[in-house]
């Protein structure tokens, strides 16, 4: 099994290519009805991101608090895609929406970012 590492200013996590993502093959898995990394860190979407736009609305200081999930170099299939960030890096998207971690989530299962300011949400099944 290949391992892909992504780093962000406030957090680093491991994403393993897994076959347990909402019934699809992809770089995430489902845990307690939500999408998480292989290391069980909660994944979030941002309401200001437009699904299918290929862009992220969270850059600069926002990305320090909400680290973007780097896209693996492996070929992705639906419902996964890749968006190009303002800095040129590639970010993993689910159903066209970029995926993020939350820097305040310190251990697997933490969900402190859910409904943060009513614009950040866990990805639910």
C-alpha cells in the first residue's frame, strides 16, 4: 500500500490510498458517517468554495488554520478530483469541493471545526 504525506503549517497527516471511501476507491475513508484521512483525521469543506470551480477560497492565513489536503500523485476516480490552489499546489476535492483539515483537531476523531462560523462542515455520508 502506498503512503502519501501532506504537510501544512499547523498539521501533518498521512493519507493512505484506501478502498473504503463512501463505497469508492480513493484516498480517504469513512468513520462514524464522515470522511476522514487514513489516519482518521476529520475532513472538512468550506461553504465559500464553489463545487466544480477547480479553485479554493481558503488561502493565506485561512490555510494555516484550515490546512488543505494535498492531492496524491495517484490517478483519482470519481467522486475525487483535484483543484489547483493559488500557490500552484494541488488539493484533493470530494464531489468538486476542496478538502481541508482543521489545525485545532489534534487527534483522530476530533471534530472541533464542524459548523465553525456556520461555513465549515464535516463531510457526511
